[in-house]
């Protein structure tokens, strides 16, 4: 009999198991009326003043020959709209706790410069500021998520920022906004109170930060008494469960809209491995780290459940993704890396985890959107390409705001040098038009997997599919071959009287649609 594991647990206990390639994984879909809706914000992105994310990425300035709208590249806006980008976090990251928003408003020539201490020590001229970002979000149709400066900022400064962006009445900050050319407030909903307060955000203890949070949150009125702002606590570093426990215990729930979690898929922080010339071992270790997200979300959720059984407070995974050594020859402080099929598998499997935990995970932000870490878009002067991760986000966008269809199955194993991981990752949802979407990932680098799903009771008749795969795990889209990895039609399944029989190739991502 095939040795298998429950997808959530026991990964390490199963290290000795062998893989039985020809067996079929039976996946059961539960049409559960109480299942949560998958918040579209799980498909959020992150843009920091880091390397070429903002300058040379999103923002080229309005005198550039690259087609732009008030300095923001039109091709990037179009690509992200196509992705249905629901929200965008800005201005950091570590940069956020050095950022003073008043430096980035008013006439360009009067804006002071600062040195970007975290990212390459470059001089930041503040030419991309609050108006530029919030107007860009309007172009994108995305909710802005502003990260406030707690580490080196003041309570007054953050409370002023909220008033500046959100107040329509007469006040010092709304008058200033109007003077700078914007009459109507933008009504920013999502506000981060610091970033990585345990590290670059101020090296605080959880207890100290909880006190700071309470103080900052107290003065962040929404100014119009609509209850409209969501205050988000800087969350734990991966498996720091004590951090979540202390915040949940010490911050009154009515002050807490969300608690963050940051987790990067990293082989080893001291030796992160090459972005594209990696071995199967490098791939396996990256996926080991990425799939740890299941355990992290489960355990952080269990802590949150103790203090908030009604699940009012959202878990917000506001930084996630693969982190490798920078592309050879690029500035180490700019975190530019190539994006391969490994990243597509990583994204597909991680998004399945978030979908399946939609009862608590209500926002996530891939790090980062353009030219940094696991980017969905890369640029080289006037050229722009989308990455395999972009294609995954695009296919998975069908899950946004759809009702989760909980799954149960036992994953076969992907075994490498005596260690094992679940080989199959899956999630499913039903959208408001009744269409069913099933996203499947085969994590195994060498073996195909057979999956069987009973779809008789789902109220759909026919299925179509799309796949993201390539000849090699190390393949990527370059500026010369921008379409090497794009979604193509998937025919590797048969519907046998209400039973879908699917064969999914190694390291590939499939999304099936039933209508
Ligand atoms: O995304 C890069 C950096 O990673 C962010 O600035 C920081 O929050 C995290 O450590």
C-alpha cells in the first residue's frame, strides 16, 4: 500500500517513506455551506523603496520616453490590472520605519533627500511619494496598504498621515492635501503599524511593541467615524509563536484589525543559493521552507483562536516568497533575482495554503511586485516581462472572493535523499456565477502524479484546464524569450462519468475550471 501523509501534519515523521508513482491520489471536495470566502486580498502585492522596485520599476517619471501616466509605467499598470491586483503594500518593508511621509509631498524640487540605509545606501530623492502611490493605486484599481513608521517616527506623524489621506473636512492635514492638488481624500483602509518591529523596525521585544502598538493605534482615528480603517500589527518572524501570543494577549481586539506574519522560503540565510543555477537539492530545500507555511499558518491561527474565537482579527501574511542570492553582477542591496519554474511551484503551493486557511488568512502580500525577490514583473529599461509567478497569480485570480470548497486528501510523497514532502498541493473554490476552480500543484521534481476527483455534486458539467510547466525547473522568462513559460491549455484529464482523472506532470501548476 502506498505510504502517504496527511497534508497538514507529519511531514518530518514520514522521512523514510518511498514514493509509489503509479498510485492515484483521491481528492474529495466538500460542498460545505459554512466554508469561508477566499478574500481577494490574499492575492495582494508589495512595493518597497528597494532596488529597482519603485525607481526604474513602477516609476520612471513623467519626462521618460517610456509610456507613463504621471510617471508610472503604463505597461506595468496594464499587466497588474490584468492580474486583478487587489491591494498593494507600500513603502516598506524595512524602509517604512525610516520613511517620513511629509518628505514625499509638495513640489518635487523642495522635497528633501534621505539615504536608504537598508537597501544599498542609495540616495532617495522622495520623488515618488504619497500622492504618486495613492494615485497609482487608483489607476490599478487596488486598495492601498500603507506601512506606518513606528521605529523612527512619531505618533503624531502617523496620525497626521491618516488625516492627510482620509479626512474630507477642514483640518490642517486635509488643507495641506488640497494645497498639494488633491481635493477628495483617498480613504485608505489598510494601515500597518510598523514593520518587523522585532528586527529592522526597532529590535523591540513583543511586550514593548504591543505597548507601542496600543499607543500608535489610539491616535489613528479614521477621522470620519466610519469605522473604516484596519490597523495591522507588525507580525512574527516565521515561527516566533510567542510574538503572536503576546500581541493577542496584550492588544484589545477592538484595536486590532490584523496581525502580520512574515515568512520567506530560504535554503539558508547564510547561503541562499543561486536564483537559477540550482540543483534538485536546492529546489527541495526551497520547497521545504516554502511548505512550512502550512504549519506556520496553522499554529499562528491556533494562538489567535484562543483570544479571538470568532476570528474577527485577520492573519495577514504581508511578506512571503522565495529569497535567493541576487542575480550575478547586480547590486547585493537591490535583491534582484530571476524567477524560474521553482517560483511558480512555490507560488502555487503557497496560495493553496492561504486559500485553504481563508477562515483566518484574509490578506497576503507577495514580496515583491517588480524587480525585487519573487517578482511578478521584471523590467530592463523600456522592456518589461512577466514571470512564471505572474502566470500563477493570473490563473489563481479566479479564486478571489470565491467560496472555498474544502478538500480532503492524502498527498503522496516527494522524496529526496531520504527526506519527504507532500507532492500534491490543491485548493478549490466556487465563484459567484457557480463556476468551480481547482488549483493543483505537483511539487515532485521527477514524477508525474495521478489525481482523481469526484465532481458529480458540484453542479457543473464540463471542465477545461490550463497548465504552467516547462522542460526544466530552472527555466525562466528572459527579455529575449519573454514567453518561454506562460499558461497553456491542459488536456491531461478525462471526465469519466463525474470522476475527473488527472495526470499532472512534474513541477507544474494546473487550474481546472468547471462550468
Ligand atoms: O522584502 C525585503 C525585506 O524583507 C523587507 O524590507 C523586510 O520587511 C523583510 O525583512
